[in-house]
């Protein structure tokens, strides 16, 4: 046997390769079964980027279904609440060309809004409760309903079903709590950081009072 | 002499400290109005305890701490509560925040208060609660509640207590003035802190540019185990992490707290406040603030009540508004321009700087970064400012975090060193808040996702349960049918169908029998006639007796008469119909006959006299009114919702109105 192999190096190489292929193939097959991933990991990552407003403006019933659709090849520019930054993040993740937001599905809103029920007009029909994708409306039949504003995603879905039109979308006003520093405007130099104000060529000159 | 260490970077800006320490600390006095913000510290704002118009005494708690990381607020002097409303506060945003406004009465009347002279007898928890109730928050700048900082966990042993007397920022001399004049209080306050924390060593770190303060402290600290450590002046050695490194040589890990290396830091101002709170029972109602800059005639330190408007304070120092280009709260490196001179002094205000245009001129335009690396050389946190500037411009937040943006203490050294005048710190501040905002948004999104998925699951489960019930019912029905078949009885469904078929066939047969229809009509006429006679007799009887029932009986008779007329008409029509039909074909469908019946009914109705018609209408209305009134009474008894009762009452009113309108019509008809 050994003699035969030594005399026919081509045969020896083929046998060796076939054996190796068989071993590695078996190993890979075993691993594929043993370490099979549950669900679609890319859809999870896409879902992480989506804003989770569950508004359905993309045409899918919620963010998760749209994430799965994107994983299956759907366009990435159908999410107005995510805005251009969302599209950019998706493009980065999937290594696609970032597209402009598809206007057909609505415009990106600058300011976040939450639903507010004018409570003395509410007739307690529960229609908005059924429409809310995140269970952010509290109430029961023939009882007044109210929105848990900290849970509201501002998806608008409750506004349309209300038979007495008592739901408003109220934009969040900027306040001390939501305020934050802005990047300096490169044109105007009125910035509040003082340290840059004077850069004396000699620190001991010009500054002393 | 203890060995002191050095930290990376740092700058040497012109100090400008001598102007404001020429005179001792002056009392700023009582302004006519104090504006006390409810949130002068990091954490939850305090909750007001007083009402508008209430008189408060000096030292009275006017707002209580809300939660663990929060401190109460006290009245700095006696007076009345003028308002509890949103006022402009010293914040770079220029937004309003809730404040308590006190109109002072000038009497400065104290609330009954007492301290504990012999604080050594107190438990640690008692001391911490005194500090907490006195409203003490870090007076160096950030305003972190001191009690929280001192409540160190038992599992983190504290080796070193550091009192921060560095005051490295130019112009500010508030701590220097305290050291010169209140060294005893500082040392006593430090002893209280020692008792709370129990450190192995206690250090007071002071930069060597305050020789008078150091001398006073050294004299006061004689015979104690408190060590005064001096080190070369360099900005920003007063940063907590930088000071820890200078004094212990240890670096606080990125994102960590000094307690992780066994250190607790407190500010000099806080030690005095703690001494006042424990020994004198005096809450934090005033502080030492430096007023300086070329636009004030007499730069000096003031003992100023919390809530004093900046305008009042700078006027005390001889403010010359024409020379001033802007007012800065805090120092020239880390301070911010205040939006208005009406904003109040708060617990963290260590300096009000009123520079002239020559002193702090409007900065020249920023130029491109030339990547000279000077910012990296001066950064005390050993970061790479030029890289972070690049990423901040491109909003590459992940990269910024990788470059440890959150270790930036915003000291401004990089901006100071930058030869291109780029406001670097501004970029980092903006990026930090943007990242925090994104994190917050992501947290909310995560919560929404969880709620959405929970809801989906719930709906699915409900659907499945419904489906299961449906299946169970189907199976049960099948089983019943099988059981019925087995026992020889017929299938119940089939039986029901059969019954329905038989009934239909019978009805069709009835329709065919003209005889029976005729018979029915005749019978109806007979019974109506009978009823009519009885009713008429009764009516006559009642009329004779003058009973109340006359009206009712009259209507009864009228109604019966109507019915009689209708029945007779029907019989008549039917006979005619029979006659015509004998010649024609039978009407093919039931609908035709229904239409005819309706038309007949209308003609009969038209045949009624207007008087009768009006009477019928009136009767109907009266019935409805009675019914509504009964319901109303019932709902009153059941104490139902006001909405329902209101609706019922309006219905009653409407019906009464209609009846009233109809009554004269009927009367005229009867007269006629």
C-alpha cells in the first residue's frame, strides 16, 4: 500500500485531499447542526437601529417586521421617525448606499411628540387602546382613557381611530431638562467658553489687570 | 514634607487673583428680593414646603429633598414668600427653572436652631443626616450632594480624606479668603469629616500661590493629624482626579470615582458649611463669592445670601456696566456667560466675573486645526483633543467614546493652548450631551420594543386561546352528533333543519288558503267590536261618575274605534282583492302584498280626522314622558352620573314642550 502510494504521488495527493475534505466536511456539517443560530441575527441588529416607534409608516406592522423585511432585501429608507441618521446607520450596517428618505412614507419629524387625550371629551370607547402598539394608553370601556406619556412613542396611530377626535399630538417643548450644548457655529464666534477668548502671545502680557 | 506628584499636561494662565484679596470678606447684606432655585445641585429638585404669602424665618427649610440624591433648601433670611414660579436662573441655556421668591423684611430673624458643640458624641449616621438636612451640596462647582458623597459603602475602605483648597482657576479667591479668615472652621469641619469617614490620613491640598492661606491653615492645624500639602501652581490641579494624582500618585480609573482608589474629596467651602451645620446648627444659606474683573471698582469677596440677584451683588462692588462686555458666572476657564443680571447666586457660585473688553476680548475666528498637538500636550486627562475634535465635527460618536470623551473634565486647557482659537471644549460638551441624548433615546426605544413584543405575544396568546376554544366546541358538537347517531336518535342539526322546512311549508299552505285568511279577518272584526262595546260602556259609566279615568278611557275607545275601522277596511279590501284576483293571476310575491298593506294603512290613517290624529300623537308623547320621568326618578335614586341625569332631564323638558305645543292644537280641533 505504502509502496503504491510512494510510486504514484498523484494518487497519494488525491487520496489525501479526499480524506481531508471528508473529515472537514463532516466537522462543518456537525458544527452547522450543533451551533445553529436561532432567528435572524442581522434582523436583530437592524431592529436595534430602528427607532421602535412601532408607527407602521413603513408599511409593516411594527419595527420588528420591517427589520425582517430589510434583512430580506427591502429598501432601508422607509422609516421617517428614524430620519436620515437612521438611514445612514442602516446603510453603514448593511454596507449599502445611503438613500434619501422615501417621502411617500412621511417626513421625518424634528421634534418628538406624545399623544394627549382631552380627558373630559373622552367617551371611553377603547378604540385608541386597541390601536396603541406599545400599550401606552390606560383605560377601560366607558371609563376615561389617558396616555402614559413616558411610554408613548408618538406614533400617531391612536389619533385616527378616535371617534370624538379628542387626541392631540403635543410636541415636546425644549426645556431646561432637554436642553443640551450645541456644536459651535463656525461662522459666529459668540461661544460661551471663555478659555479661548484671549490667546496672548506671552501669557504674562495683556491679561494682568 | 510629603512627596507630591505631577499630572499630565496643564497650563499656566495669568492668575489675576491678587485684585480680590486686598480686603477681607465683606457682608453683601440683605437684598429686597431673594430668588432661590429649587435645583441648585446635581439630582432631583427639592419640593417646596411653603405657600405663597407665608412668613418664613431665617434658616427655615422651605423645600425638602426629594429622593436620595437631592438636598433641601432653606430661607436665607426672614421675609414672606412672594411667589413660587419659574424664573431665569444662572444656566448657559437661558431657560427658566422653578424658584421660590422671598420678599425680605430686613429683620433677619432666625428660626430657633442649635448646634452640637461636642460633635464627637454623635453617630456617623446622625452627622450625615445633619449634613443632608442642612442642604449642603459640593460648593466647588458641580454641586454634588455632600451627604451622598460621604455615605461611602462599608466595602470600600477609605485611606485618604482630601480637602480641596486648590482653587486653580484664575480670578477666583473665595477659598483663599476662607483659608485666611476661617482656618479654624476649616480644620474643625475637616475633623467632623474625619469622624464620618475614618481615614488613615487627612490632607488639605493647597496651591503654593496662597501663602497667607497656607500659613493660617498650618497655624490652625497645629496638634492635629491633618496635613497641609502645598504643590506648584498649575491649572487644573483642582480637578478632583488631578488632585488625587498630585497628592497620592494614584490615578482614578477611567469612568471611576476617587473612592475606588480609597480617596474621598471635599471642597474647603463644604468643610466650613459642614462645621456651621453641625456645631452652629446653621444650614447652608450663604456662601463666599468673589466679585472681580476690570468692570468692578472694588473687586472683593462677599459673604452673600443664596438667592441674591447678581445685579445687587455687583452693584455692591461698584459695577460699571459701560466697561463690561459680558458677565461670567464661575471663572474664565470653565464659567459661562449669564443671560441676565437678575439671575440669582446659588450654592455653587464661587465667582462673578465682570471683565472689560480689553481683559477678555471677543475671540478671533477659529481657524483650521493644524494638528500641532499642543492640546494633547496640555490635556490633564491624557486625551487626544485634536482627534476628538475631528470626530465631534463628523459626529462619529462611537469613535469619540473609544477615545474616552467622557474622561474629559471640560477644563478648557486645550482651548487655551490652541493656536487656531478653536473652541474645543464646546465641541466636547456638545458631543457629550448628544451621546447622552442618544443613549437615553436608545433606552426608550428598547423599552418600547419590549412593550411592543409583550403586546404581540399577548395578542397571539389570546388568538390561540380563542382558536383552541373554537376547536374544542367543534369536537364537542361532532361527538354529540355521533353519540346521537349511535343511540339511534336523529342528528339534532338535521332535526332542526327538518323542523324549519316543515314550518315553511305550512306557512306557504296558509297563504294558499284564502278561506282561512277571510276567516281571520272576520274574527278580528268581531273581537274588536266586542272590545269597543265594553270600552264604550265603561266610558259612559266613568263619565256618569265623573271619574279621573275619563281621559284614559276616551283614548282607549278612540283607539279601538281606529282599529275597528282598519279591520273593516282590511276585510273590505280583501274581499275586493279576492274579486279582482279571481279574474287576474295571484300576486306572485309577498313583497307586493306588503306594499299594498302599507298603502292601506296609510289611507286609513289619512281617513282619521285631524282631531283624532292629534289625540293619538298626544297620547304617544304622554306615554313617552311618563316613561322618561320614571327612568329619571330611578337614576336619581341610583345616584347615577350627572351626565346621564342631565340628558334625561333635557329629554323630559323637550317632551313637555312638545305636549304643550300639541295641546292647543287639539283644543281648537275639539272646539271646531
